[in-house]
C-alpha cells in the first residue's frame, strides 16, 4: 500500500499537461479501481501500478528535451512493486503458516442381497470428511474433523441418498489436542475425541475395531524408528470413556498395544502387533446405552423381568496379528494372519481368526492392489458395538472379503469389493438363514485432498 501512496504523490506533482494525457488518466482510473478493491498488493494492484509506470515512461519518451524527468524514481518504484509479495503468498508465508486442512470424499454404490429375513437393498451413499489442524507451537496441536452421517451411529459416516432431498447432517467426529514434546522425540499424548490409531492387519483390519469409530478419552503413544533389523517399534496405551452417567458408575475401556516392523532381509519385512482391550462393566448400574448398540453379542435378562438388560459376557479381548511382506518384485506380496480371543467370555464362543493375502500397491497413479481375507468370528469374540459393519454380520460369522483397488490419480481411486458372510452358529431367535451366505457388493470412488 505504501508503494501506491508514493505513486499517487508523485503523479500529483507532475505538470498538468502530463497528467491530462489520455494514457495517464486511463492508468489512474485503473489504479483507483484496484485500490478500492484491494487491501494489500495483490495481482490486480500490481498490474495497475505497472500500467501507470509504463504510461508515464511512454509519455517521457515523447516529451521535449529538457523536460523534468520522473523516469528514474518511477523505475525504482516499479522494481520495488515487482519484488512485493502477492496477497496469496503473504497469507501463506505470514498469515496462516500453522493451519492446515485436509479431507476426503467418497461416492459408493452398494448392493446387499440374500439378507436374512430382509429384502435385497440397493443404495447410493456419500461420505465427506474435512479435517483442520492448528499448531499452537512446535509441541501442541489442536485438531477437529467434520463428517457426514448419522451422529448417533459411530460406525458409519456414510449418508444414503434418497431422502426426498433432505439436507445431510454434519457433526464433529474428532476434536482433540495432541502434545508432542520436543525433549522426547516419538512420544505423544492425545486428549479428546480422536482416531483409534492402533496398527492393524494390513489386508483387512477392522474385525475388532471399526476404523470409523472414534475413541474418546486419553491415549499415550511412543514410536521409535531405527535403520537396522528393527525398523520401527510402537507402544500405545489409552483410557477410553465409554459411558458417563450422572447418577451411577461409568464405563471405560483400557486399551494397549505393542507393535513393530522388522527387516528379515533386504526385501522381506515383518509387521507384528499385540493389542489388548479391557472393557469394564458395560451396563453400570443398569445403564443400557452400550447395550442399545449391541450388534450380535449374547445378551441376558438378569433380573428376570422379561426385558434384556445385560451382555452375557464380559470383554477382555486379545488381538494379535503377523503380516509378512515381500517387495523385491514389481508387485509387492503380503500375507497375514490374525487371532482374537475374549478370555472373559461367559461361554465357549470366544475365539476369532483371520488369514489374508494382498498383491500390489495403491499409493500413486496407475497402481493396483488385489486383496482377499477369510475370517471366522465367534459370537462373543469381539465387542460388537465397535466391531466392523462392512459385513452384514458384525459377529458370529464366517466371512470372505475380496476386492481390487485401482488408482486413477495420486489422490483418486476406485475400489470394487465383495463381502460374503454366513452365521457361525444359529441362536434361539427364529431365522430363515441357517448357514446361507449373505452378500454385500460395493463400488467406491475415493478422492482425497
């Protein structure tokens, strides 16, 4: 702005015969319009000032010999203007250097067929997530994320199309503060509502904890990175608030994980993790909030009043996996195995396991990745309110998932996948299913930014 004011003063001091020329007047009008709409030297202002300088230069060339010279100070002013930063650069370098945005969009076509006691369903769905991150200083970061979907359904941010054009609900599914002390590299502490960032099975890793379920409470993480046989070690521990009640006890989950990545050879890597989830009383003092989200665990009527009021089992879940990756070929190959055990189950339906295979990668344009996994999950092996909801059954199932990803661009991908599941054991509830397979087929367009 001070360059513009200096130019205006300089023009005012010119002889009237010069200022009256058409080119000068036109340039002045352009400068006035730009200055009226700009608060700093953005591109329109810079262009207008350059126009004035060029007009005055031309006028100077045509002036008679001996006229007063204004060319030298104007050329100096033009050089200063050219070196001035644009408004966009000013904002990037000085205005908001600590604020970052990211997000993703998904468009999904989904078919669910041969469902137990339900008709076939075909639907289109969308998901949009927008994340902001503000670094207060070099150690403290505040994060928040907006997401579509039913705020009362923690397992899914997807919104189904076809509600007579109603608007989509949008809510906060993450809001937290993260402390990463500079005096302890690799250590971090998180408070608030945040992603459950445990290392998971790389072929299919949502059997115990759905990736869409955001934890609440506190967690401490430590990550050590090496350059030898031990490439990475990770340790995590958290206290998650499950249910808070003003008139009784609360429900919590104590979680922990130890994980690592190891170089067995130049092109052979092993990823391994062992996680533990200890859920306290999930219906403290008769509170039924967690019971309302049950998706297949065994339930009971403890006070024999004819109403279900508790889970039959407690939940102390051990989840461990190994994944071996060979990347010496043009197509990386990963094989994985996972074991799940609820050692606090009140029955013998407490085990789960999975085996999977993945070929390829899906990181950049032109990449493709094929994946397949088979899983067997007994009824009380997992805590169903936070387990995956991709299959038509959350627990008590034997299932296959098979699919392929293809990257149309570095940030645009297609995924075609099928999920096939059948009941592991029939319960006492009447059903037409027996051991028949139920199918879910999805085509996803994923865009990240």
